C-alpha cells in the first residue's frame, strides 16, 4: 500500500470511528498506528518524519519534470521572468508559475521583484544541501540536449519581452 493511500485510509477510518463512537456516546479513538498523530483539524503528521527526508523528496519531485530541469539549465545563463520562461517552454503562464513555485519550494530557485516583474534566478542552495548538490552537478549535465540548445539560442528573443519599448541595448 502506498504511503499516501495508507494515510488517507487512516484519516477516513478515524473520522468513521469518531462518528460511530459519538453516536454511541463513547469517546473517539484513532485506528492509525501509534506512530501517527491526528490533530483536531484531522491533519495527519508522521512523528518519525525526518525533515532531511522531506527536503530530499521535495528536491527530487521538483526535478522529476523535464520542463523544470530545462528551466534550471536556462537559468544558469541568468535571471528570467515568467513570461520569458513561458516563451521558451511554450507553456501557459499558469503552468509555468506552478513549475516555478515547485522549484522555489525545493530551494532550487529564488525570486525577486523588479517593478511589476518577478524575476527568477538559481538559488545558492543554502536552504538545502540536496538542492545545492544538484544545482552544482546540473551545471555539467545535459549540455548536449537538443531541446536545451534550442532554448538557449532563443534566449535573446525571450529577454526582449522585459525591455521597455523603445529602449536600445542591455
């Protein structure tokens, strides 16, 4: 049984037992193993969950999508806004924003505001040793990927989107 399915079954079992016991006038109890704790808002928290494991899984999930890996490779060339990344990937703005949120939550990218623009850049990896290690290793990986090469060639076209109209030069 998968971890998430097990947790969901625990939650549903807990709610059903509370309802049955309340109907019978008894105090509720949790059918979940003692390693699990159920708060009053029915949030399951695994007592033995390791924050290092959570960080590792968050980084791995962020890198599990080819578009997010491509974004990281392109950000090695410099910061970009969502519309520029959208132009490079050919995806909807909302999809790119979701990708960027996952990358940010994993500690792989940082964002800063410049006027109305939100600019993304690679993080220094200080938030997670896993993020830092993978960002360092990613620098030497996938350099021969044809899709990435096309995106890097089209970077100047994407960067034009942020320049004010009529402005010439960097």
